[in-house]
C-alpha cells in the first residue's frame, strides 16, 4: 500500500490511486482527485454520479455496473462518457473514494 | 565460434521499449450470429469504453444480425454443434431447445446486469464507440440502410475497416 498527498491530506491508496479506506474521503479530496484525472472542476452533474457511486458502494458493498449507473444515477450513458471521458465507472469510483469496480459490465 | 550477421544485428539492435504500454484503441470484429458468438465481442467493446479506450465494432457475416432490426432481438444460443453446451446433438436438435437455452442464459445474464443484445448495442453506441457493418456481407445478404438499427455509424469495406483500425489493436471474435 502507498500513500498519496492530495490537497494537503495524506491518504492510503492502491497502486492505481484508488482510496483503500472510503472513510478517509472528503469532498475536497474528491475535487483534488478529479483535477489529477483530467477533470478541472466537478460540476453538479459530476457530483450526482460520484455520490450515486459512493452511496451504492457504501450501502451494498459493490460499485454499480455502468448499466445501472446509466439507468439509476439520473445521468444517461452518453452524458456519463462526456463527463468522464476516461471511463465513467472507474473515474467516478476513484473520485468517490471507493475501490475500483471489478465487474465486467 | 563465428559471429553471424544475425548475431550482429541482435547485438546492435536498440533495447526494447521498457515504457509500460496501455491499449489506447481497439477494433473488435464480431463474425458470428449466435448468442455465444455475439456477447463476447459486445462485452469486450463495452469494457474497452469503460477503460476509456477508443473503440470500433465491426459486424460481419452472421454477426450482422446483432445490428439488424428484425434479427437483433432474436439471437439464440446454438444447441447443436456446440460442444460447450454439453448436450448430445440429438437432444440439442429437439424443437424449442435453443429457445429454452436462450431463455435460461438471458435470465443468468440479467442477474449479472448484462443487458439483452439490443440494449447492449445501444449502450455501446452511447458510450461513443463506432458501430459498423461489413460491406461484403451487406451485399451478399442484400441488406439496405433501413434494415439496420439506428446506432449503426456506417457500412465499411475491409479496406476502410483497416484504415479505421489503424494504430490500434484488432480483436476478431
């Protein structure tokens, strides 16, 4: 395990930069992870996706699939990719401070 | 011991690139029209977009059924000539077997949140992947533009496909 320092806080991350403890997450941290991953500012639409990812993970222990993300987050697939061009599920999980989704869909 | 030209070439060759490489672009060919022939390519295409990889999907031969309006929703598991089904051929040939196997598979996939073919193709197109038909197959089956689902970006010749695939990986399924 390694640590990363983002916006002045040191957190534990895995090799790909995903937080290993969701409890260490803060909103400031989310913004900093976003900036590091090519999203200069998190808009309310970004937040809607990130919050849905994080809440689903904390409630169920599993990150949602891209299919349910498109159906249930309130942000359709097309827009998801416009918001997170480098992979919506992966990036929203990273910004939301939860582990990288392991599903194939 | 003598040193051959081959040895010399090896000694003077530049060291292999050590930079970790990532896949930036992929072109997936779907050539089969059975359920088990179509899904792997769709899953790989969707998965590529999920990783932020530029993706094109090229449907050829019976694979074209997956983007054909009338056939897209009726793609079935092959229960005959498919050793993976572990069914004797005569059993697989009983009327309704393919239908039943397809139903069963669909239920299992729904549980895993894998969408049915029409929704899957739409999802992949919405993710920004290009969806293409193969010109030779279109000519052979006598298909017209209106036979295709609206997500189809265009129909390409093999040459155009290679142009489109340039600079990326090609996966044939």
